[in-house]
């Protein structure tokens, strides 16, 4: 079975630099980490490979420094890593991002199963996975919390939706997005880190895409218009209280009510 896991690097903290002209997040600045939901997607893929055999390929779109995330995936057991990286992909919204990923999957030779995390902690739309499936023309199931059964022909999953729980069976190729209750991600392996130190991370650019229509990619291919995006102002109000328990209780009462204890 050929499994592709779509992963993403996201800002590591609450601070993110925004381009004031485009409203897009500047991916080359600040500390980053692997999107937490994607770790559950990777663990799901690795567990299925152990059960059914095959390969696990990690695919991401972003700057080339995403190699760090790919190498972390290698230490967990991923077989191959691919970065979709080109300035022409910058500023992409859900539609353009999912289209570029779909084109990259065609380059990789398609897949039996594509697994994405439920959502990312930066965009938070939970739409890229389903949109990717639509571009590929394959069935998909979102918010998967359990794989009920799986074999070489089909996968049966349980989805915890807003008001119902649904069980769906899909033939390959198909796509699922997994929730955080799906599994517990394994820890990186030092042995795998040493073993995969020289393993290449492949780079795909716009020139590798089967569709060379520039209007489908990046900021140009993004119909979503962001009027304004900004980080909220930092407000830190800390009050340190001195005294014994009774004195502190009185001060807290005064702060909350505006009244003094007589």
C-alpha cells in the first residue's frame, strides 16, 4: 500500500509575522514546529504500514527549511519526504494549496491512501484535506476518529461529526483526515535518526507540476481575499499581592468588586 501523509510546519508560538500588503503569513520568519494534528496522521500511516505493508511518504508545501520537519518524520519511520517549494506557490489559500498538493501527488504516482491531520493550528480551516480529495476526484472522510477495519481493497472509518457519528467504507484511492483522538504519536527514534541521516529530501517546484497554468497556484490562484490580517496586541496585566491570607483575600475582593472591606 502506498500512503501519502500531508504535513505542514506552523508557527511555534503565538507570534506570527504578517505581510501587510497580501495578508499572508511570512513562513520564513519565526520559530516553527510540526502541525500537531499532522503527527496523528503520520502515526496512523505508520501503523497501517506495519499492518498491511507498503510505504509512507510525507508531503509538505512550504520553504525548503521544512526539511527539518521531514527529517523528524524520518526518525519516526517515514520512508520518503517531499517538499513542494517555489515562490510561485507563496500566498496560497485553501484552493490553491490543495490544487498544488494534488498536482504533486500526481507527480509522485498517485497513492492508495492519503492521510491529513484534521486541521492546522495557523489557518484552522480544516478544508485542505477535503479540497485535495475533490481536486483528485477521490472519496474522502473527514474528522476520522477510528479505523474500524482495513484491507488491501478498502478502508472503513468512524467519523465523529458535529451532531452524529458516521461509519463510512471507501475503496482506494481515498483520503481521510484524522482527529487527535485517533492514536498516540510515537516518539522519534535515535537509531532511525542515525540510519536516515543521509536519506535525501526531494524538492518539487512549479516546473515539475503537470499543470503549468500559473493562475491556479499561489497568491494569483487564490480567490480568497483577505481585507486585513494582524496579530492582536499583547496585553499583560499582572497584579502581585502581598500580605497574609486574609489581607490577600481582601485585596482580591477589592479588585473584583471595586469595594473595600471595612
